């Protein structure tokens, strides 16, 4: 699969996208580019009891920062799994949302692809 992304520099790039499962059985999305064969961007989603999924981990591993991958991969994952994707809260006992992740979610809100619930401190793909 290919994932089209528009980076901070407004350049569109295509990344190879693999969808697998972690050893816990969680959906794992991995984007990479042939020019950086030993590097990848990853997204791990935790299934929730109501059928939705929560971002458990999202990591650009440095080299993919600014490439626009999270802005494309989160909506792709929601569509691919036919489910709602939720952010982690800013802080909880087990999971937390980093400031960088909040910026991603705010960009998705700005373009109408996500919404934020202030009471729960959770973003979700709509």
C-alpha cells in the first residue's frame, strides 16, 4: 500500500505502508520510504471495549518528522479499521499524549478530520 502525505514543506511524498499486528494483537501501521530503508514511522492502536481504538503509540523515529505522516495515517487507520480512532488523554495512569501528538490532533481538527472533547481531553477522528 502507498500512503500519500503532504509535509511541512508542502511537498507531497508517498510512503510504503504496512499494516500488521503487534504481539498483543493490536493493529500496527508502519510507513517507510525506500530512501531510508532502516527507518520507519509507526502507529500502534489499542482496541477498546466499545469497538473503537485508542492511539497507544505514535513515533516518527526522528527522520520522518515534518513529513505529514500522522496527518495521513490516522484518518487512513480509522477508514481501514472502519472504526473511531481516539487520542490518548494528556495524562492518565497508563497512557499519555505528548505535546507533539497534540499538535497533530490540532491540525486534524483544523481541517475538519477530527474533533476535541474538552471534558474528556480526548480527540477523535470523525
